[in-house]
């Protein structure tokens, strides 16, 4: 009988090892260890044996059962690991979008615009400067001549950051704070452009984003006039869009420039694009940065890069610029 038990056990182990799915293993498990199994049959036959033989057969049966249970558990673990690997492989998402024979990617439309404009301005003798996107109140507002309670602070809906004192740290609402950083660090003459990302707490639509990009331009030198401002705007407009484009200035208000204007670009078909704000740097702003307004004057302008790039490429909804859809992105 002991021989039979051993033979049955090794046949059962072969069946367990041969099970190729978890379902099949469950069936084999019932077959070799369940109530109808050969092992259970041997147990029933034990009643007719002598006590010594019964003890011996009982020990052999326990050993066989333990060995088979271990074999089933090991096989189950192996099959479960394979199943998990196969599922992971089947559900794997390829996020790289790399396709054979094509470039792996290219710069985003807005980044391309920034780089082209930097080239235009560097060609005109400007340097490129950058500043932080998380700003303090001094650089984003106060040094730019926004009075503490002046309603002009509401011109730009601000995201406040929970750092420092109340309303002390903000996501910058425009690139103008970089003007302050440049003037604090550098004595005139200054000819600088400052591209970057800005944030406003406003609802998005086809012409407004909550996170967008601006390019700021600052000139501070002796004898700088409004004519230099208008000429520079017209020059970069033609360099970026082509000779058929012109610009115009409309009177406006910004606390940090006096006089102030808004500037629009005229497309070759005669329609207008409202692009940015500009003006002569306010004497208070120069003084806030330690520059003598009696000796130096300057102009500044800042405009929306997203609007500019969208116009150039015929994109009618700015929200598309935040799209990750490869079918949109690969067009540019
Ligand atoms: C300013 O941000 C001033 N800092 C501009 C400036 C600089 C004036 C230097 C004087 C001297 P304004 O809030 O108007 O101004 O924004 C400038 C441009 O940014 C707008 O004309 C527009 O092109 C773009 N812009 C503003 N809000 C959004 C928005 N929500 N989504 C996309 N573009 C925007």
C-alpha cells in the first residue's frame, strides 16, 4: 500500500506541474487532494489494517498530502506571477509616441515662438533675462508702482501662494517683475527681453488661458523716447510676421508706465490683433530700482506669446496650445 501511495503521489505531482492555467490547477487540486481523490481512498482503507501498519500508512499519507499541498501552492504562485506579467504586458501604454522613421518630437509652438523672438531681439542688440515664476509682492506689484490698495491690483487676477505673510507670495501675473530684477541687478544702459510663463486666476476661453506666456522688453538709457518704443514694436512685428504687418498704439493705463499704451498688430487683411501693453517706464519704478529718473529714461512693453504664436499659425482657440494631442502638435 505504501508503494501505491508513493506512485499515486508522484503521478499527482506530475499533474500539478502540468497544469498550465490557474483554472486547470484548481481542477487538479480537487482531483488529487479532494474527497474523491486516491489519497482519500487510501485513508478509507486504513480501517482494515493492523495497528502498526495503520501507523505507517497514516504517516505516509500525511507526508504525501503535505508534499502535494506544497506542490500546488508553488505551482499556483508561479502561474499567478505569469498571469500578472502577461496582463501588465497586454495593458502596457506606450506614452512615447515614437514612430519608426520619424523624429521623436519637436519644440512646442510657443517654445518655437520664444526662440524665434529671442533671435530677432538678439539681432537688434538685446540680451535675454529670466526671473522666477513664484514672485514676492515687491517685484510683481509694489516696485511696479501698484499702490497697496490701488484698484490696479485687481487688473490681474492673482493666484496667491501660502508662503510668508498674507498675500506676500504670488504666482507672477506678468513678466514685468523681471524688469525690476534686471534693474536691481544691472546699471543702465539696459536692452533686455524676458520671456516666460505667467499665471492668472481667470476663466479660460478661446482667447484667455489661466497659464500663458508673455515676452517683456525693457530699455533704459539716456535719451530714450516714445519714438524708440513705437519703432521697436514695429520692427519686431515685421521681423516675426513679415513686411505686410504693421502696429498701432492706443492710449491706456498701467501703473508702471507713463504715458501708457496698448499695442495692436494689423494683419495684411486689415484686421487687428490686440497683443500687449507698453509705455515709458514710470519715474517711480526707476527710483524703486535705484536708477536716477533725471538722468535715465526707458520704455517697456509686454505681450502675449500664446496669442502671437496662435495668430501666426492660424490657431483660433488658445486652449489648443495646452493640448497633448499629437495630431494637433505635429502640425507645427
Ligand atoms: C500686462 O501684463 C503688462 N505687464 C504689460 C506691460 C508690460 C505694460 C510693460 C506696460 C509695460 P496685460 O494684462 O494687458 O498687461 O497683458 C498683456 C498681454 O498678455 C495681453 O495683451 C494679451 O496678449 C496677453 N494676455 C493677458 N491675459 C491673457 C490670458 N488670460 N490668456 C492669454 N493671453 C493673455
